[in-house]
C-alpha cells in the first residue's frame, strides 16, 4: 500500500468522526457507540506502524487513550463515552498481549 493511503485513511476517519460527534441531533448512546471505530482505528494503526517495537506500541497507545480520556473529561461527556473507549482499548490490549492478529 502506498504511504499516502495510510495517511489519508485516518484523516477520513477523523473527519467523519468530527461530523458525527459534533451532531447535536444524535443521542449520546449513538455517538458513544460510533466512537469505538475511530478509537480502534487509531490504536490499530499505532500497532501496525510500531509493530517491531512493542514497548512503543504500549506507550503511544497509552498516550492516545489517556488523551481521549482527558478530552472526554474536559468536555464533560456522558459515561458511555468512557465505557466505549475503555472497552475497545481493553479488547485491543488483550489482542496485543495474547498475540492475536487482526
């Protein structure tokens, strides 16, 4: 795959996520459910790019998850957002530790 594709894909996910999460008409449950996808994309891309350095995968992924939690805390989001991020983070961490490939 060309490197440009790897840069454009997360940008598209970020743009669509911004549109969905900033929509005032959607309920929090739908937005929290949708937030699983961009979180998973960010963590999976981190795992793909830093595959040869497992410590870096854990460190950068931890920073990403911490950043998301910090953003949710600062914007005073509903608890469902925290749950969605924690659930997908725990699932991907388990997959990384146990050696399951995507």
